[in-house]
């Protein structure tokens, strides 16, 4: 069995492509089952965030699985291959494990070292487990990735003082306004990213906050934490006339802020600048909004420029985390190789146990005077004997897994123990 990772991310695809291959939470279970049903895909998991849409599979045919994943992306999102192919990447086995470990550790994030990705990896794993689309191979891969991510956070400084998407948004707002004290903020959406951005804005002086969300109660809860006002989702646009800063992360499938909508309110603003940060994927704000006078629009890709300035300062931590990733990648590959030996291990154990049990039954019939308890002692003794006898050969089989002469060694074991199977003797 092989491990495959494939997809698109912020390094290979701009947001206008990423937003078209995003998997909303409401569609994730359906997507997981559809992916699992594809030929050559034995196990499946999907990691979908604002910066990546990555699909993970366990497969006996990795090349076929990669092709199926690419087709699945296009068919599920109703996109032509030419939309996906230029941005599509894939990894197999060690490279696939290394990639996911780097992702979980924050090395592959748009914001180096950001901590939110570890929770997103955990959530992706949990959703796949709940959907029943993972088994031993992806379970092991994702559990190890969470282990790597946690160690990166606790054993290195990669996450300490890391610039976040929300703090980058605030820095851009300060570039527009200078001082944020006394400014008014309108926040669309009440999720984690919205709250983080709102917290940074308030910490930097914003003192008037309006929160809108599709679920009104969540808007109320978030607004109360920052002494703000909650409004219904249908009524948020009335606050465009007074807001200085707008943060949008609504999870809507299409833009909710259009050029036409903003034009209705620009005259009432009398030339006051409006800073909009769109951290939604798919985007909440039409790109053409940036062309309106006194409107400063930034999407999630624009925020990466702020974060890039801090990468050099964290070079030492990156080296430490990369070393951790490499160590754990090697350990996973060793585990994966040992799993390749499992069929032969099972076959040999079953062969020895079948011979043992047959001989036990034959000889115990010749000892009718033995009490049931005495017979069980004899059986336990023979089980212990066969386990100790098998220990050496099974250890050698596992150690040989993944080596260049693995097949030759397996053939030798089959012949020695008269095992059935390819190349063996019955």
C-alpha cells in the first residue's frame, strides 16, 4: 500500500483558483465518500482551508490514484482540467508524509508557523474518521502528523510571536489609517478567523464594533465579548456608511459585497476611506470593488506579503522543525515498509499455527485420560513454543521490508516454509 497527497495550495494557485476547489464543511462528508469510491483509492481524507485543498489517499496503485484525484477535483467542482492541471501537485510515500508533517508544523503555511493549521489538520482527520473513509494507513499518517505539529509547537520557537493572518490584516489597516483609535469596524462572520481579527483591531484601538452573522446568536456572543453591537445578516450593509474597517469571512458560496452594493453607500461616506479585508475562501468581495474610489481591498493572498517580511527572522526555528519533520518522516516510512511485509507475516504465522493445532489435536486424541485443564496447559505450552520459534523469522521479514532484495527474501521464506502464494510451493 502507498500514500498519496495531491492538490493545490497558496504556493501553486492564486485565490481565484483556490476558491473554486474549496470543500465547504457541509459538502465534506459527501466528497469523502465520493473520493473513497474512486478506483485505486482505498482510504481517503481531505484537508480544505483558505490556503489549500489537499486530498490524501492510501492506494495499491499510486499513479492511478493521483490521476483519479485530479479527475475527482474537476468533476466534483465542475471544472475543466486546464483550470486545475497548471496548479496541481502530488507526492507519494515519503514525500507525501513529509509534506503533511510540514503542513501540520506550520512550515507550509502562508503565515510561517501559524498555529491554526494544526487544528485544521486534526479536524480533517476527524471528519474522515467519522465518514469511515480511513483505515490503518491514513490513521497512522494523520496521527503522526498531529504528533509532529505538537512537538514543533512545544519544542521549538516556530509558533512563538508568529505573525497571523489577523495581525497582518491589522498591520495593513494601520498602513491606511495610521492610528486605529476611534475607528469603527464592521465584521461579517463570527468564526475563529473573524474573532482573531476583531481582537487585534480592538487591541489596537478600534472602539466601535458591529458584528453580523447568519446565525444571529453567534453574532450576539461575539459582539458582547468586545462590547460591540450585533446585527442580523440581512442588515449589515446599512453600516457600510459609517464603518472605517470591514472584515468579511461569511462562508458564503458567492460574493456578498458587490460593486453595485458599495456604490449605493459611497456618496454618504463623503470620501472617507473604507478598508476591507476579505479573509473568506471563496471570497466575499468582488475583486472590482478595489477600483472604487477611497476603497482599499485586500484578500488573503495580499496578506502574505506582510508575513513574508518575518520569515528570515525565524530561520533558526525553521531548521529545527525541518529536522524534526525529517526524523518523523523516516520513522513513518519504516512503519510503512513494515506494513508491506504484513501479508507474508500473517501467512507464515497462519501456516505455523495451522500445523501446530493439527498436531495438537492428533496427539491429544491419543491422550484421552488428560483432564480439560491439563489439555489447555499443553495447548498453552505449544502456543508459547510456536511464538518463540516464529520470533526470529518474523523479525527478519519485517527488517527486510522496503529493501532492494525484499522480493527475493520473501520468495526464499515462502519456499522454506512451503507457503502458498506467488512463486511459492504448496
